[in-house]
């Protein structure tokens, strides 16, 4: 090993080989994840008729939802409920870890169904949303449109 490290050209070759090994592992992992995500894309996105695991009989008014729009990444303070397909989701514990960062805060106080469907794969509806659903928006009430 000391012979390889003492010769600059051999040292560069070793570094290149190690780098190529890391690239191979990275791309193999990425291809594996892409394949599993492709399998999950066949999931049909839920609608208001499929309550996403929301508790039965729990309803919120628009006024109640609008009381939960605090989203501050600097302080790490969150009191954020999002409305997706008429269901109310408490995302306080997830907001800080959202892969899109602070973009999640832009959903405060509006119906984010269209935005959510645009930027999330369909499997998220099945695996993530049920964890956060706390009820439904009261029948006949609509969230204000995006400003």
C-alpha cells in the first residue's frame, strides 16, 4: 500500500477507481429505487370518497383550519394543517423534514389538492397521508383559493 501511495500516478489511479466504485453503488441504488417506485405508480390516487384513513365523524370548519397556519423554519415552530381532497392533515411533525423545504408552508390556509397531486407520486397518498389525517373539512365549506 505504501508503494502505491508514494507514486503520484498510482495514487491518482487508486482515487479514480475508488470514485468509480462509489458511482457504481450510487447508480445501482438509484436504479433499484426507481424500479420500486415504478411498481407503486399503479396506485389509484384517492378522492374525497376514499377518506385516507381519516377518523370517522371528525369535521373541521374553514375557520378552525385557518387557526393552524404557523410555519416557521427558522424557529422550527409549526402548527400547520393542510387540506387535501377535502381531508384535513396535521403535518406539524413532518414539515421540518419535507424534502421540498419551506414550500410546504405555501399550503397554509388553502386547499393544496392540485399542488400536492402535481408534485407527489401517487404512492404518497397511500403511505403518508393516512398518518397525518385528522378529519374532514365540514361539508359545504371550501378553503379560500390560492392568492
